[in-house]
C-alpha cells in the first residue's frame, strides 16, 4: 500500500467514512498493478510525485479538494432549491417564509463562493458527488426538506469535512467549512420556526433578515456591529426586509 493510500484511508476514518477507505484509496490489484507498471517503465513514484507538483496538484490535498467540490455542489443546489421553494411559499400566501427562503439562499451562495475560491488553484473539470434534496410539494413539506438538509450539513457533513481539513493542515478549507457550519446551525432553527407557523396555515412573524456576505451568518433583527462568526463589519451585511 502506498503512503498516499494510508494517508487517504486515515483521513476517511477521521471523517467517519472508514467503510469507503479501501475503494477510494485505490487498494487492491489495480493499485498494485499501476505501481508495478510505473516501475517497469522506469518511472518512479518519486518522479511521479514531482510531476504532480509541477502540475500544481500539490497545493491542496486531494481529499480536502474533493470535499470542497462536494460542498460547493451542495451549497449551489441549496441556493437554487431555496429560491424555488421561496417562490412556492409566496404562491401559497406565506410572504415572510418566502423572504426567509430568499435570504438563506443568499447565505448559501456565500458558502458556495467561499468553497469555490478556496479551490482557486484546482483548475479543470470534475465529476462532483453532492447531497441534494428534492421535492416540490406544499410549503410545510418544503420547509422540512430544508431542515433535513441543514441538519445533515451541520451535524454530519461539515464537522467531518472540517476535521479532515484540520488533519491535512488546509487552512483555507478550514475557514470555509467553519463559516458554513456555524451558519447552517442557525438556518436549521429558523426553518423549524417557519414550519411551525406554516403547519397552522399562518405566515411566519419575521423581522428583517441580515446576511453576512463574508461568511453567510444569518440573523433576524438589526445588523450587528460585527459578525460574530467572521468579524466582518456592519457594511458587509445584506438586508432582506
């Protein structure tokens, strides 16, 4: 087994994905064959590593880059999904719930942008697996879909991604994952309150919603003097009223 395979397997175990360690690490005859073929052709693993560095692949660990891509895909879908559900909420007569969906969609765009920028040196196409929630029913059910997504991200996905990024010393990814993690906790609770109202046929009692354009922090009410997550100033907030 190669050193890279061991490192990748360890990272998967830290992320709680130990069952995926072997297939993703490329263990088995295929991995062994590729190593033997490289040696037979006179290309050492050391020179292959140098080639990867010359291509710019060493700027970020592969697993963290994959996690960033997955998170980017998930946040991009959340942004669009919330915009669609916001339009549906408006059609259903829930103007404030519609506004909440629209505001949080903006926060998800911030998260997607941060992940994308963290990947700035990873140039090229990639097949991206991401968790995506689907369903276009009534507003209470759509809100439950939003709750499910936010809870998954805040209790499973981002904690795992953050721990792997810490272990691999990927500072930019750590910041991006941390910002999203803290914001998603708030989003889940806001959607719960919205669902309680919608289930009774009432709109949500909602004041202005403030979104930090640096980290996606979301709060109802007045703009804070400073973002409690990233420290951004008040002029870095967008208001949805």
